[in-house]
């Protein structure tokens, strides 16, 4: 298996590894999505859940995004939840989404997997 991106960004959900960049690319291909970030949030059953942070071009329902992702991604890669972000996603000077800024509030009080 070849994984692009940083290994510590990988999401391990139910023993499967998910590269956030692959899910972000699918979400950004949706015409209603201006930008997207994907990160891990704690899940009592799966360890980590794939969570999407979406900046909308136009209003889009979670159901529409779910259906779009189901057509393009393996089941374990599909985000379990979609958070609409009203402001531009936080990015580094190189233009990469700062996933820690998005996911850290979810991990308060939880142990995070160490890569």
C-alpha cells in the first residue's frame, strides 16, 4: 500500500487506515463544496471516526454529501459526520489545512492514538 501525506495524519477507523487527502479530494469535487478538511474524531466503537469539515459554495445536506461519497469511496473512508465551517479553513503558510485546529476540540478528555 502506498500512502501519500504524513503518517500521523492517517485516520485508523476499525483497523482500516484512511488518508485524509483522498477523502478531501472527493469532497472538493462536489459542486457545492468550496473547501474541505478531513480529520479523526474519537469514536467509542471504531477508535477514530472520519470527520469532514466543509466550507459550502451553496447549502448542501449531509445526506447529499454522504451519497456523493458513497459513489466514490470505500465504505470505511466515508465521513461519519459533516461539520459545516462558516469561515475559511485554517491553513498553514504552505496552504495545507491545519487539521489539528479542526479536530482538537473533539479530543478534549480523550486519549489520541500515537503514530
